[in-house]
């Protein structure tokens, strides 16, 4: 199968590229800039072809679709702003996240030949649903986004569904949980990296990472996120339009960091004390409920594999190959 990935050189794009190539699929990466130099010669990305262009320019998308002739498209191109970016460039966030989605659907209609579009959304569309016994279920937990990212992703969902109906395109919405793991890097469109990546940044400075709380959540390892997206791209018995993608369990950033620090000889992690500022930030004021993945499991057989220990072990191996931790002195 030929797959075009918009935002393909970003974090989740590279993770999904790796998974698709391992299964023998052809992959085309549509992005405004080349691959990061650190990943340019990555063996597991060999064979992916880059098509430069801007998701805001319909002509660029048409050119990419014409060159790739994809059987399926994975739409990842988006800006994930923090509060500062929301204040500085709200129009650009809207233009990319909503307008880019509309441009893609129109270009798909004009070029034809694509069997499926999977457009990625986010747990952010649900807003703050506090952690508890009841998980977040697609048709039960009503969306109530409270940040510009969640607002634009919900609007992009509605835009994709409406235009897919007009253009007769098979569209599926993937609401991703909070992702971390291999291939995460600064691209300029995600000002606030995952807490896990921020922990690594602190370690590179030779500092103990300070967390505001243990940070419990259904943290989704990037290889599991990729597997879920591949399942939606290739699934033959999908019964729904909207699917949550998460691990199906909750863990803490604190426990993960403690485990990984022993593998990479890093300074470690601890919770903040009185009158002390955390060095790891998170946009959620409180821990959020976990995503239900029953719908995805039932329709695709999706099985997440990377629990805390497996994720730490795999990430340590990946870091050693691509982004090793420089050993520092604990504070």
C-alpha cells in the first residue's frame, strides 16, 4: 500500500513511517522542511520519500498527491500551541489545523484515487475530565475543549467529516492520547514537548528533573501510537468514524523516569518541594481520565505492547542509537 503522511517529518509521522515501512508499505512524507539531520540516515526510515510543501497551500498538496498516488493518507500536519503560542499566532494555528484539513480534503477530491483518509485529532478535544473510575468513551464523553489546540482539532474533525461526506471520501478520526517516546524532537510546532522529553532535557543539563506531581496518565508510547494509526489505515472492518488511541492503562511519569534513569545513568527525578518550581511543565492542571480503547480493539484487534518497563527499555535502546544522554552530575 502507498501511504502519504502530512506532517510526515514530525514526531508521530516518523514513528508511523517506521511501522509502515517495517510492514512493507511505501511511504511518502509531506512536510515543509527536510528530515532532522539526526534522523537523515536512520536505517528504519530508509525508503521513505520526502515531498516538500505547505499544508496551507492546496497546490502543494495536489502536487504531493499526484506524485505519491497514495492508497491511503494519514493527516498529521498541525500546530500544537502552548498558551504563549496561542497568544502570539492564533490565526496561524487556525489556518493550519482547520484550513489545512479543508485544503487536504479538497485536494483529495480533485485528484481522486485515495481509498482512505485517517486524520488525527487529540484527547484535548474532551477538555479536562478528571481522573477516576470511568474512562473517556467516544460517544459518551462529550467534547469540551478549553484550549485553542483542542478547539481547532474538534473543528478540524467536523470539517473533515462534513467534506468527506460531500466528496465521498472514507474518513476516520483518530483521537490520540498523550504521546511520548522514540522520534520525539523539537520541530517548532510543538512548543511544549511531552513531560518525558522534558525530563530528558533536564538530564542533558546534568540536573535532576523536578516534577510538580507524579503525573499519572494513559501515556501512549509512540510505537503503540503508530500501531494504532496503521490499524486504522489498513483496517477492513471499521464500524465507526471516531476512534480513541491510547494504551488502555495508566502510569506515572515519575515511575517511568526512575526506571529509565537507571538504564542511562541519568541524574534522576523527584517531586518539587515547598517554594520550589518544577522544571517539567504540563498543560493539564490536574490528572486526566484515561481514554477507552474498546472500540479500536473490537474493530481492529489493536494491542498496545509498551508498558512502563518495556517502554523504558526500548526508549533507552533508541536513545543510545539516535539521541544519547550526555552524562551529567546530579544537583
